[in-house]
C-alpha cells in the first residue's frame, strides 16, 4: 500500500498509535479479528514487510518497535547494506544515504536482476514496527518496473514466517522468492497457522500474486484429524478455485522432532504422518489442474537443516529449503 510517498510492502493496514505513529499490519482487521488469538498477534509482526522508496539524496527514517530492541536491514534493490540499524521503543531517526556507486553500475550487469538498485528497501525483523516519518529529496514510491513483476505468496507456520533465520532475507520464503526472481508476500503465522477459512478467503480474494504455497501445518497437531481435513479441504479448494490460472502448491509437514526423535508409533509421530496423508488425499480429490502437492520432507530433507530445537531451520537449512522449493516452483511456473 502507498503511504506518504513510500510503498509499504506486505502491509495490508496501518494502525494509529501514539505520537502520530503508524503500526504495520500484514492482514486487514476484518480478517485478523477472526483468527486465533496468537495469529491475531502475529498479524502485527512485520515479517518480510518492507518500506520501499526512491530518492535523490539522503533520507531520514523515523521508526520504533514496541519490543524496544532489535535491528532492521537496508537493501538497495538486490544489494544488501552490510550494516544493521537499531530499533527502540521510542521514535529513532536514522539518515540513509543514496549509494552513489550503484547509480553508476553498468546496466549490462543488471539484465537478469528484477530489482532497480535505486529502490531503497527497509527489511524488518519478526517484531512490531511503527513508522513516523520518511523524509528526503524527491522522495517517491518505486515504479512497478523497478521491482519484480512475479509475485510469490506463502502461508504457513513460524518456519515460513522466518523463525530462527538470523536476518529477514534469510528465511526460506525470502530466499525462495530471490531464487525465483519474485517479490514475496509472507503470511506466515508463528505458532498459529490454524488454516482458518477466513485466512483462505482472504488469500483467494487477493489478485496480486502469481504463485502460492500453503504449508499446512505443524501448528495443528493439537487438532483432531477430521478438523484438520475439514479446514484443509475448504482452504486449498477455495484458493485454487479463485485463481484457476495460478499454481497453488500445498506443502505437507516439514520434517521435525516427531520424525527424528519420537518412536514411529507415538501419538505425535502418527499424527504427523496422518496430516501428510490427509493433505495428499485432499489435493488428489480436488481434481483442480492448478493445485499441486509438494512433500515437505523433500524440501527440508536433512536433520542437519534444523537448529537445536528440532523444529526451526538454521540459516543453512533455510537456504537448502529455498533451493529445493524454488526448483519445484519453477517447474510449476513453466506448466502455466
């Protein structure tokens, strides 16, 4: 969405907060209020949300975060700034400079880059972000041709949201988008991907994506199989039916502790396998040509992908997942 001459990416709504600040929110309030309590909180976490702009000189950026700490990153198109910029619980102004070296970069080296290096991107971590002011000479939002035309939407758990990735652009979703040459819409909901019909209705209503993945869902192991089937059946068919010309890939549970640590006949190990089988069955039963199945264990394909909690991938694991997933998504895009 546009706000005061800048583009707020992966932001569906902004909320008034103290001192004229605007809090970023990833889904509209009309959707958020129907989600489970934790998902309602996660909607206000700016995972893979960005502020984007172009300017002719230094830009002053004033932000805060209710969490009171953390850092955000800056990228000039595809070119990452090596610095980290602090977030505090009070408004903090930082001046960013235009990278003059990138403005003289020979255009032949950018032929395969969907990003213009003139686009300054503020990349936010998995916490709440409040924006106050963005000020600069000839400040404007990026033009469509300065950003990727292909758009990739993903819904899933904390793994999709980027849990344990050390920087926003290192989540598997962000790296998959990078390998596809796509712009990312990240609707990952940490600990709260419960496949509510309202979330699927919202995804189906959007017309700003070209390919989607639905990672369904280790967060639902507390649900009975019948309820999981009911929600998954409704959701995957709703999204695929609304966009018959767009690939929709359903991803079974990624490998995690119940695969690697539990006895095969334990309750959670069995339910993990049940959920994978249910998703397989519902994709097959749908009969929709644009609805596809991707096996999560083929994406997160090694125990070494995981951090010590045996659920979230490390940076290396995120990269491995992105390489595996992007290859499958490229093949689906070629089928269109």
